[in-house]
C-alpha cells in the first residue's frame, strides 16, 4: 500500500524553501502551510509523539483530550505536557476561542475527524492538516520528515528515519524469503471489538505474517478499519489472532482469555492451538518507537526459529531511548499493560 500523504510536496523537490507550500493531507485536502512553524497545536497524538521524538515539545501550544487524559505513554515521555492547554473534547469538538488565544501557526488533526479540519480552517483562517500514517511505515516516515522540515529539525528527522529503516530492514531481510505458506494467516481484533479489523497493517507483513483482511476496503474515508462478522473469522480460519492490547488491563473490552473461551470460535485454528496474543496496535494512531518494538515482537511470535534469541526487553528499551531519550520506557510500558509474555 503506497502512502499518498504529502505527494504534492515530494513531487516538487525540497520539502520547504522560504515560502509557504501546499500539501495534500489524508482527507485529500490541499492545505497551504507555513515554511517554518514555531507554535503548533496538535490534536493528533501521532504527530504529538513525533514532535517529542524530534525534540520539539517546546513548540506545542496545546494538545488533544486523549493524549492529555488517557495516554499512559505520554505521561512517561513528557510529564510537562500536563500543563499544556487541552483544546479538544471526547466528542471531537474543539474550543475555538481557546485556539484563537493560543495563536498557533498550524493545527494537526486526525483524518478520522472528517468535519473538524474544514470547520476550524474556515472559521479561524489557520491552516489545518489531517494526517495519520494509516498503518504504513512510509506514511509514518513521511510524517517525521514533514514535521522535521516544518520545525527546522531536518537532521534529527533524517536520523530517526535512517534508524527506523535500518531496524525494519534487519527484520525483513529474514522474513522476505519466506514462502506464502510459511507466513501465518493473522486476524487482528482492534478498537475494542472482536469484529473491527484493519485492512492494512504493515507490522504483520514485515514480521512475516499475512493479514487475512488485506483484501477488504476501509469502512470510510480517513480510516483503515472495517467491520466484519464472526462468520467471516470462521471462514478465514486464521493461524494467529492478535488482540489490540494498548489499553490498560482494566479498560480492555476484548481479552485474550475471552477470545480463547468464545465458543463461537472453537473451530478456528488459532483457538485450537492457543495462538491468541496481545499486540500494541493503534493507540490513537502510532508511537514510532512502539511500531518498531511491535514489529520485532511479532517477528519472534510468528517465527521463533529465526528470532527466538531476541532480547526484546533490551531492544525495546534501546529503541525508546533512541526516539525519546529516556531509559527503561519499554519495560515500564509492558508492565503497565501486563504484557508478561513479551519478555519471556
């Protein structure tokens, strides 16, 4: 799946000169953005995490409700973020009066919020860009490159991009030669539902698996998810079932134990062989360090003969430190999520 984000910019050479540029976002809107931004309002957690990784947390003038109140990782990475104004509410409404007072140069939103970008931009005259990686490594790397260019942190963005690509390359060099029949057929139950699934999820592919929903279309613009039926899961008969586990244990509506005990799924191969596991999945889109760790974890899960000696705790802590400059973030994260099997 090729990313269509930033296609206009990338087709004209350098990302930015000393003039404003037009970009096309994930909602296919063309937005004119400043050549350099100093004040950023991020209502998109993935972009907020990228700003932290780039070292641009001081550019943030406000954040969204989710990352302020519910993101367990954000509190570890950026304790000072608790002091930032919260501009959006759980129903995706925004406080436009507060936005005016914050005076941002640009606003980032999620493409799932279909009406929000145009509503803000029309009423306030501030450029609003709806972005998400959409389950694509290329999309995530393009976001890092774009935000790096907009903040004048191009070298840090290139450094993180090189690191990300090298880590993924080290995995795919082992998984690329695998025959189709050696790639476990994998079903992903995401977004607090057994029957909601992403139609594209590159960590599974890179780790040497096959997403059984790859041939489906997303349910609506700005998303990569769709809703299927239990009967469809039975028809697919996946070898592995992955449950989105980025929710805290007390907040999970779908659990490994519940799926294993679901009598409707008793004939499924993954249930019979007890190959039902948690994975990070999307936590309001991605955390770039988490994507790498998750891909490493899935590679070991799918192909222990190739990746069985991987020290995921050591690798995970190193990856998080590279992106965010903090030690032991990964081990703190898996403890909070009760991912005890990840470091066995």
